[in-house]
């Protein structure tokens, strides 16, 4: 696919119609980049891109990145964000998840290598599994079940990281990896199974909130605007080739504390429905972000309560 004359800076973003991908497309367009968004719409939603469709600096390509990418133009950056990311999605599409994180990573790395573009892989805190080190630094190897139900995502991302580093070491590709911790905000699908959209939609509708286990397991939730800022800085930073960088919020809260915050903002006392804890569900999760702080000058700015308020407002408007 030839895209004709391009501006000086062009970025290809896979998973462009997804929650994070669409926010990244917005950010790069706003910064004056030409953005080529690629998505097969397995879990992405076209309306996530409605605000930039028609913008002369944005072009959408509907394609599965597990198939070779016929993009014949100059590229400065390739951001590989295509993959089901919620447990409900990757358990529903286990083989497609493994394909996009293996073959899709290979295809996007080949494209970046051919264009001599910088490459950024979206990895995940799930590579740490159910961690035995707190908080988790990038040097921690993790505690992962390689054959459990969650392994299609956990091991898929671990393989994607290994492949990315192989291209960096053997071909000199300027590649870096971001390990993303729990992120939330507008454009999350209400039915994707992640805790914040699930809690918000249940609270707004007055239906019981499902709580897996006893609700004391902890997570660290980062508002999407903060995460996009960190990703943009990492993608455009001249150093950090061959490095892994955690991005996430260091404020650790239990799921019960999260429910209390959502309930107080909505003004309803929730009824809780306790469910069995899924296999290999992490008991704690919190990032060590010192590398991002030192190299990128990045720290999250949006407090949890403020981010939840913005997210609740979005879900209420979206209906």
C-alpha cells in the first residue's frame, strides 16, 4: 500500500481502534505526526477513532497484523499495540492472542527493520505473573504459570519481548519495550471484563458488583492520559534503545477500596456478588517506575479519584 507523499514524521500504530491505541492516535495526530492506524477490529471499536477520521494526518487500515503488512512508505516509528488485553477477551480468543503477540510482533518488527524505524512494543505487567517481589522493577523475571489459562496473554507477551530484543541485538533495531500496568479511562468497553468498567457500569445500573475472591487483592490504576504521556515520551526519546520501561501508577489499592471510591462518586451503596478467584489471579501488583522517572521525567499526575470521576462521567454520557 503506497500512501504517497508523507510528512517528515510518520508513525504506524497497531491496535489503533482499541482503548489505548485510539488515545495514542489522538496524541500523535495532535503533535503533528502522520498516523497510520491498523486494526482488525477483533476487539477494537471504530467509533474510538471517530474524532480523527477525516483528518488529513490520519489513515486507517483494517488488517490483521498476523498477516504481512504491505505498507510502502517512510516510517519513523512503529508502535505495536495490537492484542486482546482483558482476561475476558484473551480467554475468548486464545489462539488469536498468541498469533498477534508472536506472528504479529514478527511482522511489525520486519516492517520496522525494513524502514529503519524505531520500534515500541506494548508489553504488560502480566509478564510478572503473580509476583513475589513488590513493587516490580523491570529487572524482575516474574512468577508465571506457562500453561495456565492466562498464559496465552502472559507468555505471548513474554515471547514478544524476547523477539523484540532479538531484533535489537542481532539487527541493531532501535527497539524499546513498555510494560503497562492497569490503565483505565474513557473508551474502555463496558463488557471487556476489566474491573473499573465493570464496577462503574454495574454501579450506574444498580446491579450487583461482581467481586472475585475476597476483594483484598491489590492493583495500581493509571489514568489513560498519564499513560499516553509516558508512552509518547518513551517512543520519542532518543535514548533507551534495548530497554524495558514500566509505566503505571504506584498508588496500590484493594478492589474493595476501589469499589468504595466508585460508589461514593456515583452516590449509591453497591450490592456485592462474590465469585471464585480465577486461576493464577495476581494477589498484588504495583510498578517500580524509577526508570521512567529518571530517564523520561515521567510520573502520573491524575489522582485515582479524579480519574474515576472522569471515567464515570464518560460512561454516563455513553449510556
